[in-house]
C-alpha cells in the first residue's frame, strides 16, 4: 500500500492552479476626437523625431545628445530598472523549491585535577529542503506585480529622457535670450552715449540746458546698471545647461559665447489627436503599469486569506568520536507536508485586501489624471505656439516704427525743432521694442519645445526607446 505522504507527492502536479484576485485590464478613458486647435489625424510615432533640428542649431543638437548620454537623472532611472529586474527574481523565487546544506565540526574535552580526560569530536551535516505550493497564486501575483513595476521602471527612463530634453532645450533658449538682452542693452547704451555727446554740443552752442545733459547722462547710467544683472542671468542659464549635461560650467562658457543668436524653429508641428498620447507619452504608460502592479497586489493580499501548504524534508548525519571509546554514527531524516490556515487575526488580512483595493483605485485615478494633464499640456502649448508668430511679427514692426521715430526725433532735436525729451523717449521705446522682439522669440521657442515634449516627441531620437516589456 502506498504511503499517504508519497501519495500526496504524486498528486501535487494534478492540483489545479487557482489564482485569486482580479486580472488587470488596460484602462479606458473618453477623449475628444481632436484638439481644439488641431487636426483630426494621428501623428504616427514622434518619439524618434529630433524636433530640435528645426532650430538649425548644431550646438543645441550636440547638447541634446550629450544630455541623454550623461544626465544624472537618466542614469538614476536606469539604475532603478536594474533594481526592478532584481525584484522580479526575488518575487519568483518564493514559489521554487529551496535547498539548504549545513555542516559543522566541533571538538570538546574536560580537564580537571585528576588524571582522567574525556575528549570527543562531533561532526554533523544536514540537508533541508522546502517547497511552498502556490495553490492560490500568491507568488504568481507577486511576480506579476514585480513585472509591472519593471515595465514602469522602463517607462520612467523614457520619462527622464523626455524631461531632460525639455530642460536642456529650455535652458539653452534662456541662454540665448539673455545674451540678446545684453546685446540690446549695449546697443541702447551706445545710442544714449551718442545722445549725451550731441546734448553737450548743443549746450556749448547755447541750444540746450544743463538739465538736458544731466537727463541724458542719467539714462546712460541706468543702462550701465542694467547690464550686470543681465550678464548674471546669462551665467545662471549657462550653469543650468552645464548641470544638465553633468559638465563643469567653465567648459561651456566659451562655447556658448559663440554665435549668440536666438533659436527660431522653422517647422510646423503635427500634434496628432489626444488618443495618440496613450501610446506616445511614457509617463502615461508608467502610470498604467503602476496600476497593473496595484491590481496584482490585490491578488497577493487575497491569497493570504487561504490555506498555505508547504512540503518540507530534512536529512541530518552526526558522527561522534570519543577518545578511548570508539565512534558512534547517527543518521536522521524527516519528510512531510505542513498546512497553515489563518483563523483569528483580528481582521488584519482582510484589511490588507481593502488597502490593496483602495491603492488600485487610487492608481487608476492617477493614470486618469496623467492622461488629462497630458491633453491639457498639448492644448495649451498648441494654442500658444499658433499665436506666437503673430506676436513676433507685431513686435518686429514696432521696432521698425520706433527706430524711424528715433531718427526723426534726433534730426528734429539737432535742428532745434523739438526737445531732448522727445529723443530720450524715442530711445526708450526702441529699447523696449527690441526687448519685446527678444521676448517674443524666446516665448515662441519655449512653446515649440513645450509642444513637442507634450506630445511625447524625441526621447528615442538617438537610441532605441526604453519601452521593453518584461518577459513573462
């Protein structure tokens, strides 16, 4: 007759695999068919598009590539992938048989005042084996959760890449903006110094008062006071670029001082439709995989409510050698199943299920919020970018008008037909209009960056995207 223990061992492969808890299904959300100012056509796959090339700035392109290779935030995200891969191994290890070998060797003796001595040597070795039978899917759900966390870690690398592209481009645009502001201030300074010279000549000719000279000099000094602050802003933006590239700031100071023109994008953007974001935005995918992890965790918590069956066995060998008395050997073994069933726990296990269910609902709401925020970002950036060209055009026309007004005011002042205040006022207007053009160019470039980042573009332009799904 077959022993009951061995009969149970033979029946193990026949036990039905039962996995408790809900299965994750991709979440859904109602989205508009098109953006308020967009078209009703998909934009394909923008993640591999180097959208910054529209600026036609080789230096910016070089910084974007260097940032993806060297940025510390991206490297930290990659380290989190390695940790998540290890967590998958840990999660799956619990359902596999475990085997432990141990050995020891100890010598002991007794020494007293008498001549009798007792010396003995005890050697022992053991082999312990155990196998947790995952009857209700606790470890399968745990591994499912770990795999979803690994997918989220992969997506988070792409989130870090996309964020890095946005930060580098924005900081570079700021560097060029403040350099332009410095240039405008110096041009204004030169113009105001010429006005001071003209006013002094008018004073010597008796056609101007000392008050006119003092007022003209005051504008020169106010412009001189403005320049150091703008130069500081240039350095701050430069330092920001250096930090993002993980490079010393001194390496970039000289490089960024060359060709200080403001970047202007010469490209139209196809923003696609809101549904494209579910595929193109890595933060949405990361949120969806965190939801999958939370759903799997419900099954882990529910499995704790059911019986747990473990097969275990041990073999121990002992060898005792006593001096003068011979040797003694002993071999012992044990094998059998162990069953545990939670009965009274004060409601803690069921509370764990409630916690897991609540966390899953929270993860769904977080995913939904991520989607809606992404749609809002695209809507805002698209609306702003479509109007930036109008602002830039009007600002440039304003510069032309005020420059002409300055020429007329200066000629009239030389002829004595107008006062110095007309010249000074015209100079202020020209300077303000030139700053307005710089502001418009900066805003246009930043909105172009924001729109491309909002649709999830560019993070795989140099390297394959980190969108790998963990192997099941």
